[in-house]
């Protein structure tokens, strides 16, 4: 028997696709986030992040508009607590609020738990979650797990997926 | 085997000839040899005649000879197979392999098809009123253009009872067909058995052996109380050479029933979402039927004990699950211009020692153009069990087919969970399917799956349209995958 690395279901040896979650079971072509060449490029050092102590969660509900030029997708998400960014994960059945599977997320190096967008007392912040290929905010590569303030009109690159972000600056 | 050494040709008799005929033929030929020439030791011609007679006059020897003859004769079917692995390691556990089998007419043999004996069985229950029935009518009229002068057509309608609108006959006048069909009016319930049995009666008016016999059912509803009778009839007449196809219009019909109805003849079932598609579906089906090379193709599951076939699915010429529950696996008809491909999921029991496993693929088929009835064709697929089995990537075409098929099966499981009342499990499965569909670039089906997932979570059920769109949509994905590459 072999175990599906996505959902843990047992399958007879030689099975090609998991009967439970549909994951591909051949080791040689496992689906892990591709490390893209641009990850190695050094870029300008980013400005300092907001200090964690300054962040108070905000209860104010904000509306964020996301535009993904490559796949011509445009949609509005409500920012209640957080908007997770990544790829749908069959293992835990977690589908992030901003799911980039459809935007060729896998090929374009988006991690399953790539980044998160949160509402705080200092405005809307973006935090990279230690993703394989990183998050780039307006050409600054963000260090992992540090909150950065977002402005309406910002360009954010998750792996190689470019997203434009708009909201009312209140 | 050349004519000179074929015993039947030496005696000038048909391979199906009776013993009496053989004796008579021998006596006549022997009489042609003067007494002094009847010495097998010196006269090779007489020796051949005597040999032929001795073998064919002895039932046991004749049977052995016949089986050899089949194997050495130029094959009337070309069979090919491809597996996900041809070598497996020594193991303590069950090993799974996938086998893609491709059956086709040999080159240059695509000719002499039988004329069609076609019967259209049309639901005229009240729900067919309006666009549905008018689209069916125009589809029937258009079909007339696809028929040749030798073809036979009949049209039967049913509601609570059946009515023969056009008796089985050559199509003399298209205007007459159109006139008869236009008079069909919608009213009443849906009793499919009435329609099927009247249709079979019409079709039997002709000698079935001289035709490609096919019944096409068009319905938009559930049948009441006669499901078992319908299935029995389908099973019974499929043995006599009548094939079934069934198309459901709209979303209210019972897809499981139609799948089972066509399974015994290896026919096609399909989902016609919008009435305007009826014409396309029917024309496609009839084009396929008009070019049939071999009929009644069946796989005899004569497998060794160590092998279990878990799942079977026909991929080409149309996608259709195979019914493995019967003593033979019905594959349907082989079209002359297209191969017939199917996929088997095979489990091999643990193999502690090195060996070679033969997976016998034994087919029977009728090939009218060659006068063959229930002729047997053999093919073996070999798997080697080796201590150091080579790790080889499975063929990409096969992986693709299995991947698409897996999505179809994932969707089937969702429905099983819904029927069993496990809605949360169903929703989880549907979410996983959504992700896989997205990965495969099937955005439209993914959206469909996503909205059904929402419906499962909120309303605790799926929509009938959504269920059918997903079922037949994922099924069609399998058909879009490629088949075996031939050398030609």
C-alpha cells in the first residue's frame, strides 16, 4: 500500500491518482511549489516593517478589490479578519480566500500558504508566510512573517502571479 | 495460412461445413483420382486430400485445427495493449496496473458494412411539449439525409402507451417521414417499456443478422414501475444483436437507469442539455452506426485467480463505463474508421517470486463482412515480476486518461455520499474535485463543481442539472484524452 501525500489515504501500489482527493501519486512528479529562478535575484532591501507591537486587530470590515492581469480575473473580497493568499490544499481541505490555483498558481510558484492580508489599527497589512518564492510588494521583496502596510493601487507579486490591489483609503 | 495447405480449401468446403458435407466433398474429390494415383506415399496431391479429410472428419482433431486456424489466419481484428507498468517488483502487497486496450479493424479492411436497421423511440409525454419535441422532430427529419437506400428506419413514440409512427421499412420518401413525425403530439406519462417493446417488435420484422440493428431512445423523464422490465428486455435483445443508445433531454431523467439500459449492449448514454443539441447528438451517433465493422464485441473475463479487474471504462469512440458484473464485458460495436479503446484497472495479487504474468484478453465479435459469427480473438498482455524491476514512467497518454477518469469517479463518489446522507463528506469530496478540475484547466466544470459544493453546504443537495453536467462533463473529459499511438 502507498499513502497519498496530499490527503493520507491508502491506495494499492501502482495507483496513479488518489481515489479520495485526486492527487497524483507518482513520486517523481510530486507537486511541490516550483522554485523559480527569480527567487535568487537580489533586490533592493525593503523599508522596515511595522513593529508587531503597533498592530491592534481592527474590527472594521473593508472591501478589497483584486485584479489579476494575467488571467483577467477581478473580484472583491471582504476583509473581516484576514484574507489568506495561496493555493487550495487538498490535504487539509483549506481553500484560501484568495485562491490562485486558477491563475496557474502551481506553475507560477505560489505556495499553498503564501501570504496573508490583515486589517489592523495601522491600516491594511500584508505578511509573507515564509513562502517558497516570496512576496514582492512594489518591487520590494518582503522578509517572511513581517507585516507591511498596503496602499490602494499597490502591486503585489505572489511567486510570479501579479496582483493589483485596490481599496478605499479611509 | 495459404490456400494450398488450408484443409477447408483443399476440400473446397466452408469452415462451418457439416461432417456430411465434408464426407461428400471428399468422396467427389477422391473419385477424381484414378485408382493407381491413390497412393499417399508417392502422390503429394492425394496425400494432402487424405490428410485434410482425416483431420476434418474427426471432430476432436477438427476442433484443434480450427483453433490453430484462428490464431494463424490474418487477424480480422487488430488488438493492442499498453500498461502503466510492464515490470513489477517482488512484493508483499497488491499491485495495481492500468491497461489501455485498443481494438481496431485491420488496414484495408474497412468496407462492406451492413445496412442499418434503426429505430427511434421518442418520448412524447406532456413534459416534452414545446421546444423539446419540435427539436426532436427536426432532428428526425435531418437524420433521413444520413440514411442510404438500403437502410431501414422505424419511429415509435410512447407516453403511457406506444404508437408506431413509421413502421420499419426502407425510407422511400422523406416527405412521408416528415409528415408522420410532425403529427406527433405531446401528452400523457412516461412508460419507457411500452416504447421499447414496440420498437423491438418493429425491428424484428427484418432479419436481424443482415443489419446493424440499433435502437435510440430519447426521453426527458423517469419511467414508472417498469425499470426492471426495460433492463431485462435490453439484455435479452442485445444477445440477438440489437444495440441500445439512450439520450436524456433536460435534467429530470434517471441517468443511472439509462446507463444500465445501454450497458448490456455496450451502447452510449448521453445528456442533452439544450434541445438544440439533439440534432448533433443524433447525427453523430448515426454516423458512427453507419460505419460498423464488428458487432457485439465482448471481452471474456477469463483471468487467472491472481488478477482482479476492478474497473473498466470505454474511452473511444465514446466515453462509457463498462459493466463488469456480467459473465462477459460488453464493449459494443467497432466502427471501421475509429478504434475502440478501453481502460482496465487491474489488481495483481502479491508476487513473492519472479515470474511472468499473462493477462489474457479474449474477445468475441461478429464481423459480418467476413461472415464471422462469435469469432474468438486472443491477445495477451505480459507483466514481468522481477526482483529488480525497472522503474519506468507510465506512458503520458495513459496517465492523462487515468487522471480524467479519476475525476469522473470522484464525482460519482460525491453522489454516492449524497444518497447515503453524508452531506459533509460529499461537500469535502466536491471541494477536492473542484481543485482538481481547476488544476486540469477545466474552469467551467470547476465552477459547476464549486456552485454544487455551495448547494450541498446550504441546501443539503445538488441540483439535477449540476449533477448531470458534472457527470457527463467529466465523462466527456476522458474521451478527449488520446489513445494508443499506432505505427502507421
